[in-house]
C-alpha cells in the first residue's frame, strides 16, 4: 500500500532509505492484522500467550531489563532557543538533535519490517482531534498502538484530507541505553525515538505527541493538552458532572477513572472518559470541554485487585497485553497485590523463589482497549467532548497536603497546580519516593518552558467567565508507621461528592491561606472506620509545614527567572503573608 498524500509518501521513502528495512507494512488497523502480528511475535519469542481459558487472547511481553520505564534524562525538547524549552526540559538545538539521532537510525531497520501506523488522537470525527503517523520497527509498538489509539485506514483517510500530521519515527535500535534518545522537534511537529521499546518512550502517540508536541500546539492555539484523566460522576438523581484530574505518573489516575462506588453510596455511577490524557478546548459559550485523545489504557498492574479496582481487574482478563509481570505455574499473569495465585516466574522470565525482589516489575503495565472497561462512557466518542465542572490536582504527599481543598479562584488554582509536588514512583527510571516538584503533573511532559506554560494557564481567565473550579486532593497521607490514613480507591468518591457539592454551591467550607477546606463532617464517612481525629487531621493544615513548602516553591520559581508570570509570584506571596499572619497569631 501507499498513500495519496505526497508529503507522507516522501517521508516514508526517506525514512526507508535511511533505515534500510527489509519491507514496509502500512497498518490498516484490522483485527486480522493484530492477530497476525501476535502470531509473528509468538514465533519470534517476544510475546507469550497466557492461559487461554482464564486469560483468553492475552499475551505477556518481557522487555529488556534495562528498558522498563520512561527515561527522562534521555528525553529532549529541541527548539532553536534553549529558553523556549525551559529549565523543565533537557535541550538540544534542532540541528544537533537531528544529527545525533539520524546517525543512530542509519541502517537501524536492516533485517526488520518497517511499520507505518496512521493514527488519530481523539474521536475520528472530532474537530479537536489531531493525527499523526508513527513509523516503527517494533511489532509490540504496533500492537499497543492498535489497542490504545484509533489507528489504521480511517485515520489515514483523515490525514490525507487534512494534509498535516505529526511525524513520529521510532526504532528499538539495539536497546543500548547509551544509544537511547527520545527527541522532540515541536516546531517541525516531529518526534524521533530510538533505543527503547517501552511505553511512553516508544508509543509515540501518547506522551510524545499527545502531551509534549500537543502542549506546544495548544499554547499557540489557545487550548490545553494535559496529563489528566476524565470521568463523569452520576448522582442517584441522574445529574452527571465531569471532572478532569492531573496526578503525576503512578499516582492514581487510572484507578480513579474507573472507580466503583462504595456500598454506602447506592445509585452513584461512574463513567470513564480517559485515564491519562485530556485535551481541553473552549466551546462557543466559553465552556471548557474535554476529549481523551486515547482509546485504550497503558496502566500500572501492581496493586490491581478486586478490592482496589474491580473494573480494571476484570477488564484485563481478556484481550490484553501484559508487560513485565510475573507468571504462575498455570501460565496466568501474576503481580504483587493480585491477591490470588502465586508467582512461579518473575518479570525477567526467571524462576521465582522470592529471594530476588518482586515477581512483577513495579512499573509493569497492562494494555487494553477502552472498550474492555465496563464503565467506559458512551460519550467517549462524542466529537464535542464533555463539559468540565472541576479540575483536580493531586500527588503523593505523606504529610503536607490535606485530603482535599479548593482554590480560591482561577489564579490561585494555577498556583495550586503549579506547586504540585509528589513522591517519585517507578514510572520513570531513577530514585523512588523522593519529593519532586511536578507542576500540573506535567514535569516530564510539558513541551515548552514552564514559565510560559503557567502564563498560558493564567491567560485562560481572559477567555471565559465560566471556568471550572480548581481543587487539590491527596489520597496518600500516612501515619508514622507508613499506614495510609485514608482508605482510597472506591472511597475516594466521598471526596468527589464534596467537590461536586462545592461546584453547585451546596456545601460550605473553611477558608485558610492555602484554600477552602471541608469541615470533617462534610465528608461522609458512614460505614468507614476512619476515626474522627484522623478526619480532623486530614482536613486541617500545619501552618509551619506550609510555610516551608511555600518557601521551597518560591525558590523553585526562581529557577525560571523572568519567565515566571508576575501574577503567579503575587499569588505565592499572598499565601506566604496569610500563613505568616496565622503563625504570628498562634505564636
Ligand atoms: P500513570 O499511568 O503512570 O500515569 O499512573 P496513574 O496516575 O494512572 O496511577 P494508577 O491509577 O495506575 O495508580 C498507581 C498506583 O497507585 C497503583 O499501584 C495503585 O494501586 C495506587 N493507588 C491508586 N489509587 C490509590 C488510592 O486511592 N490510595 C492508595 N493508597 N493507592 C492508590
Ligand atoms: C506515565 O508514566 O505517566 C504513563 C506511562 O502513563 S508511559 O506511557 O510509559 O508514559
Ligand atoms: Mn501517565
């Protein structure tokens, strides 16, 4: 096959000339194509079928042990001026970036098939959707893209009509970490990734396109591309509110997106729109509307069980790809927190006797089409998206952040988002459990200078007078022994209910320097054994601790120099002054 679009054909020809594949396959996105790929991978030994009775059409892929997570230190944004990429990104000039990776792509696909994957991020007929083409030599990437995006013939037709598309070139190369780069050229709508076959490094529609490149485009065009899940919450009265939540990697988006309401909240229903990325646009009335550019999930496996996330637990029992989990003797996938079965092999494929760490890698993942999810929203394909009532930020904070609080206004909300800090997780290579600043959960994903990004967020206030309310949640408060203070998972709906009640002006709140907090009794804890004193702790602030936090944030802002919007500094200083006033009063 070829294409009617000369620019696409020419690019494919150029890439083939450089990378020297044995042959080229244009992906159509059919079920047969998927099954053929799986068979080829099984024959090659890169995919293993799992138990066909208990896990029909499920496969296990074990990636290279050096290639199990995103590699932020090898991820670059290549703009002419380093200032435009900002201190939040690794930078190279476009000329150097191209030169470095092009040399590595030379002959990289010799002996391999080259796959051309046309894909559409977002509903195929939505004006908010954007298309791309990924060229890859990895069958694993093609299979994942099939489950997670709208890819194939329909996407190609849209690309041929529009004439423009994001170019993503990917090769697993020889998986040598010293020859691994994830390069972005936002001004050329181009991505070049080599040396990794894993997740966000290799599925270029996801973090590379839908966040790094799209955030850059969104700034120019007046919308937002965010690391947010999207969900609809339907009350027993049949009223549905949509919210978008930004939490850093491995901090609970997928779990929240498909939560099952607790017994104490009969009649409530959850509708999942997305679990990782949201594109937010204003409609003609100034209402912010969200689409999910993806159509599948690449979710964290460990911790998934019937109690924490029954929807996910069930949806990965068929038509799923598992990456880097363990296996039982019955050839079922196994992971820490599965709560049934026992591991016989670990994520490296070696026999497991418990002496060498975990059986599943902490960042092991499942890939499934969103249609596997029992709570998948009927509006997920709606071209106009869904109206957003609230934006919710969050992170892992053992101590500081209360269970929930509301920003005082949009400008303060931008401060709340910009000052998100969270303990690091296994989703990226590096130390786990240290606090790092992760503004809007976009630290690894914003394709331009954070200073300009905050200004872009602030500027939305001029575009609409009906912006969503902004909140912050923290499911991860711990006691001195490391136990979580809040039960989390399905019980989080109790907190979402407070958020909705605030949006509808149905419940009051206590004003503090950091925002509006609920009274402990405003969060329904019926049928929960969370003692009243814990609820008080979860709904209060430690002024001294917040003063330190505010000071750290001010120092962090200094790193962005004069790109920091004055309004954000003003907001930070206002909070500092109000904290100081209380500290003096109680001293
Ligand atoms: P990415 O896909 O990396 O962007 O992650 P995510 O934000 O979708 O996180 P996910 O929902 O996969 O959760 C990551 C980990 O946090 C899993 O091990 C979950 O079990 C755990 N987790 C999620 N929600 C909660 C919660 O409410 N409380 C607690 N204690 N743990 C949670
Ligand atoms: C994340 O790390 O935020 C993910 C997984 O969602 S990955 O696709 O690898 O980026
Ligand atoms: Mn993510």
